C-alpha cells in the first residue's frame, strides 16, 4: 500500500480540512487542560529525583491520551472508523516489529558512538529504576500510539482533501517538528521532522501505522530509558554519560537519526518481501 492509498483520495463529502483542524485544536486543548492543573499544583515544589521525573511522565501520558481520545471522538462524530486511522493489517505484531527493528538500530548506533568516543558508561540499574523503566516503556507505547493516530493519520487525511498525499505528509511533518522541537532550536525541529517523515515511509511500506507506533516508541525509549535526558531533576535513564549534559540534540543527532531511519525503512521492506514470498509458497498448490 502506498501513502496515497493510506491517506485516501480526496473526499468532498468528508469534514474537510477545517473539520480536521478543529479536531486537532480540540485535542490539544484537552491535553493542555488535563496537564495544566497538576503542573500548576507542582509549581515551586516539584517532587525531585527519579520519582519526580516518573510522575511528570505519567502526567504527560495521561494528557496525551486524553487529547488523542478527544480527537478520536470527533473523528467518530465525523463518520470516521478507527480502521481508517490505523490501516489494514494493524496488529500488536506490527507494533512489535517496528519497536524491535528501530530499537536494535538505535542501540547499535549508540554503542558504536560510545565505542568511537571512548565514553565510559556508568550503569544506574536499581530495582526501582527497572520498575520505572517498565512503566516508562508502557507510557511510551501509549504516547506513540496517540501521536501516530493524530499526526500520521487523522490530520494528514484531512489535509489530503486540499493537496497531494506527499505534500500533506510534508506539511504534517513540519507541524509535528515545530510542536515538539521548537524549544530545542533548529536541530530539535529537524530531528522531529526527520522522524515524522520516516514514520510516513514506514506506513507506506507496511500499509498501517503499527510499525510507525513501535518505531516512535523505540525512539522515545532511547532518550528516556537508555540515555539521560537533559531536564531538571534526575531522569529515568539506566545509563549515565559522565561529562555530558544529557541528550541535547545537535546536528550529529539529526544525521544519526536520518541514517537510522534509512536502515529502518530498508529493513521493513526486506521483511515485507520475505513475508510475501513465504505467503506465496504457503498458498502455492502441491
């Protein structure tokens, strides 16, 4: 399935671009409304250390899922079916495939970078951190699923009523980059745009958003659990990089992500070909 097929042809009877933008705005408003009260209560006295970071992650997860839930409700009111937002063949297996492939590539790239730089890693594994890491993994899957449905399906499918599929994907990727990375300068924006475009390529390769959800979650897990995050208080990371300020994004990170994404899409396509050949052999007579 191509990206054109996933986003679908222009539908004059559908809600159109304005309806989809309203749905997105409502979703963001709901997410902010959920997050603001708790953020305000924590202001001036945030819980410190790993526990504080874990609580903030929980808040971000609840807010994101609430916003995505609002978008899905609006989509339902607009006559959209959930299957149209996930694509055919969506399954837990497709999510797992994306997570394993993208996660393995991330670990390989990080390992190579640490080896070349001669970075001495300090493991910060404790029973409590392992529990937090497990919960963080579940949270990352939830956040990734919510964002993929909204930014790789609902919104670009709305844009598709006004522009070609490729342009709709590019516009949505830029919006995703600005919303997520503006506070980190242009490398942060570029990093998210590259990630968004790679997720669209994964959808085009598989026909559904399963692998994109898994890869998106694996990317977030890399930053949250595998290496420190440059944020106030202790992170949930299981590895410490002495002498660094965390995973502040720079040009090298963008280039590394681009290479990782290229290899990921190639691996996905090879896997799809393998599955098709295996299916043909199974269905062939005799």
